[in-house]
């Protein structure tokens, strides 16, 4: 069920921001990726685990750096970053374990990330979004 909810939510958000025009700026998708990456830090704090927070901070720094690089160069890098975060969600429970992460979160986030990446691919391939920085 978490997979389905994540996928439907990602598609709903994509359509909502498209129809309202909130995604007119190239910064939208990189910003969403940065927010997505930061959730695991919240879970580490909720789980009261400084060790997990330190480990999550390394991953967050990588995703934030890739998102900023994608904003400055090409949104195709943001697509790759979203997909990579989905893969991170898939293996997260094997890499970093602590009680702050709900059991349903990795599958929810994985499906959200993959659908959001696919939606951005669709937008970029249809020239509905400017892929490269000016």
C-alpha cells in the first residue's frame, strides 16, 4: 500500500504544480529533492540517534550537492538524483538502522522518488521544462 500511496502522491504533486505553474522555475525540482533527502535526518532525530544522524548527514550532503549541481547545469542530473534516492530508500534498512524510520517509509519514499523522476523525465523530454541552465 505504501508503494501505491507514494506513486499516487508523486503524480498528484507533479500534476498540481504543473497546472498551477509552481514549477515554472528550474529550482522547483532540485528543491523538492533537497527536502526529500532531509527527511531521514528528521527520522534520526525522532529516533534519538546521533550516530544515525551523522550517517544520514553524509547521504544528505551527497544528495544536496547533486541537486545543486543539477540546478546549475542540467535537470537531467536531478532526475538521476531522484532515482538514486529511490535506490537509497531500497537499501536504507541495510545501511542505517534506527527506530525513527517507520517500516512503511522506505517503500513509500522509493515509489515517490521513482515516479517523481519519471515525471520529470516526461516533462524534460516534452520540453515542458528547461533542462539546462541559461
